[in-house]
């Protein structure tokens, strides 16, 4: 272990010099983020007469509900003639049910929720209006795993070294340990499964995955009911603050630039309220721009910390938003890394996010990736990749409202809804070409139902 730390620290020191040299060119566009903390003084875009002005929008207490909270607290909703009440739900089932039964007009939702609702047994027309963020989650482990000599992934020279240590630990246990996820349709679930599989670990047989509300995860970890969890902030930093866990991996390192949460509603609601839907997207986009600016991070964190939202110590909320990230540990040694793109709410120029891409753009290719994973893990009654998948995805993640609003706001729009995710953005160095979904599915050694060979249906 000492050799591991020595090698890793030498590597970090060298990397730090390289980062400093490269940072003179401002690769993360941090200067661009130093915008005024005041809402825009320009007149709000007039999309026409609103069909509905009083809206009830659901949220879950996770940091990526920030655009909705800020839109409420800083007057972006009001700028667009919307009187919005935010309804904090206990778990993601509450969000789903509220949208389905009409008690919620829209909601902060999981990226995979509309797809499972549309293609699963419910067959209801839930849709996503826009993406709220990229990245923003982590995997937290218990003190028991720490005591087994497992450390944060940042301390290992290579991913394979961490993989070997964690796989050996898991297989030394008498029974599969419990690990918590927010829901089966969360990107945290798909990223965690992807991460485990890259280590040669089968998530369906070597662990017991259970669903928990995000705010309950630190309590269950402290009680010893789970050995870890994958979730958005602030619940990873909360475990470090309470000294009940440490961060093993940041999901940004599993897939750099992966979609986070979305703004969801029902297609029938959009059809009844098309102008209101556009005003809603415009207000949230302005709030995303506000949240992106580094100068606004403390304001956003303090707003989110309030009891009606996350109900946490403001110190924990602040630690969850800026560009430094604490991995924690049980030996009192500092493990703070610079991750300016831990959350991207609107735009940062990175190796994976370049003009005209924006964090909020609803990529069809992201939907293709999600569908491959739902089939991979047997979440849908689909045995082969559908020939009409693109049309299905366009219904679930439509782009027309977002594009109309973005054009009005002079936000760049990609010319193609499909993009290749290069190998270097994934932890296993596996390229994702959305035009070859069957080939991609068949490239995974670990999947439900193997040795099934997938094909176009």
C-alpha cells in the first residue's frame, strides 16, 4: 500500500505541473463563468399568452435540483410569468406518480424515468423537456471497506489496481453485500453497473442492489445496512462530514460528461400548455446559466441548504458545488482534488463538452446509450434492439421545444442529434458509436442473459 501511495502521489505531482501549464489557456473556461450573480436585466422572451401560470413542480433533495430552486428563489420563473411552487418528494417514485396522476405539472426527474415509463409496463407518455446537468454523482463506501485496505480511486496509479483490490475484497465475503441506488432508472445505477462490470464484477450476482431515497443513504450506511451507495450530492459529502464513509469514485470518471437529471412532464401536458412549456424551459435555462457561474455557487448552495429543499448544513452544500472535491477517509489525511466540472449546469469547455454542445441539450445519442443499458440489464421486455429506436427516443426526449427556446436565447444548437462518445471519456476505454448499438451491446462480456447475442428486431 505504501508503494501504491508513493507512485500515485508522484503521478499526481507530475500531473499537477501539467495541469498548471495547460490551465494558462483556461481549458475549463472558468473566466467565462465569472458572471454577475444578478438575474438578467434583459426583458424575458415573450412566447405568447400562457395557458397556465400556476405550476407545481416536484423535486428530490439532491444538488442537481439547483436550477429549479434557483429559478424559484431568484425570480427566473416570475420573469416568465410563472407562479411556481416546488413540491419536495420523498423519493423518485413520488416524482413518477405525481407526473402520472397529474398532481405535478413537471418535475426534476431521473434521466431513465421517461424511457422506462414509455417502454415498460406502464406505457405512459412521459417526456423530457431538457437535461438539467451533466456529471454530479459519486460512489461512497463504508468504513468496513476502508478497513479492508480499499482507498479512494484517486490514490491508485491505474484503474486496474483499484479493480483488483475491490474485486478481491468482494469475493472474500461470505455473501453479497448490500449497495444502495436511488432507483433502477438513475444514471447512478447505470454508471455503477458499468463501473463494476469494467472491473469484472457482475452487479446482479456479486452484490445486492437496493433502492433507497437519497436522503436516507447516509443513515443506512451509518447503521451498517449498506456497504455503500451511488448518489448525487450532497449525500456523499454528508457522509464525509459525518465521518461515516469515503468517496471511492466520482461518476464523472466513469463517463465524462454523462447526462444527469432532466426536466420531465407528460406529453399530454405539453399539448395542453405549449406556450407555458416554452416559458418553463426558458426560465430553467436562465437558472442553469446562473448556477454555472462560479461567483454564484455559494448563493446557490445556501439556497439549497434550506429546510424546504435539502435541509442540510450549508457547509456541506457549499462543499458539493465548487470545483474542489473532498474524497474523505478515516486517517485524517486530506484528499481534496480539483474537479471544476464535477457539476456542469450549462457550459464549460472541456475535452468532452465543446461548442456548440451545451449541458442541457437533449442528445438522441444519450437516449441510444440508455436504451442499450436497459436492454443489457434486462429492464425492458425487449430481447433485441428495436429497428425504430430513433423514433422511440425522439418521442421520449423531444428536441423541438428546447431548440425553439435556445434559438430565442441565442444558445448554440448542434446540427446533428447523434454524437460519438470517444473511448477516452469512459473508464474502460470503450468507444460508444450510437450508429452501432447492436455491436456495442454485444461487446460487453457481463450482461443479463449472456450469452444472448443481440440484433436489430
